[in-house]
């Protein structure tokens, strides 16, 4: 069971789940606990891919808003290890499609980190409106990283209302 999920030429083989949030039954919350910065994103019943809830972010002015999962996954590796982060996103905006977007951010921190992050990898930005879109990205986590985390992000490029919903978010370790 192999696939080139995002068309980048890298094959994703078998994986082991280390984090999964379906928002309905498995959620530890999205209040950015453990992160230096971030907003609170409450579960919302307006729109969901599966189940009854998703995470909702909204912005009515230019700029971005984001929230971290409250779950920071401790890891320990003697060498670099690949992980895949993924989720479903839905963007609704009153503005032009290119002016607003949503994405996932994968945070990799050392336990001794005093700044916001050690390393961050971002998914592609989704500008498609009024449709659920699946995002997935494979990243290599260096051996010196002690914990990983997922962040949901919304960018509004204008002064109009923009909302994004996020559902079925996951991090999986790629098996060697």
C-alpha cells in the first residue's frame, strides 16, 4: 500500500499514527497550550467533514489567525525520521479566491527551546473555496528534535470575512 499523495515524487509507505484529532471524540483542544503564541479555536458544528464538529478559525480584517493543538508529542530518535502531517480544510470567503487561504503547520521543537519554534514546515496553502480539500505533507524530523505539534492557520488578504474549518487532523510516523 504505497502512494504519491501530493505528487511530489516521494512515496509514502506504511505509517504509525502518533496524533489524530477528529474533533468529535478525540480532541485535546486547540487553545495553543504549550505554544508561545496562538489563538483559541473552539470546536464548531456549522460545518464538518465527518462527525458533527470541526475546528473553526475566522478573520474579518487583513492578517492571519492560527491555533495550536494542545497536544505536544514527545519524540526521541537517534537519527532523522520522516513524519506525515495531514488534514481536511474548508475555506469560505467573501473576497477573491487568491486573497485568502488556509494551511497546516508542523512544529518541531527542542525541549530547551525559548523562542517560538526550532523548525516549522508548512503545507501548501489552500485557496479553493466552498469545498473540503485534503492536505498532506511528508517531512524529515532531525534527531535533535524532542517534540512535535500541529497548528491550523487562516490568512485573510482583505477586509472581508473569511472562515476556515479543519477536520480529521493527523501526524503519522513513516515506518522504516
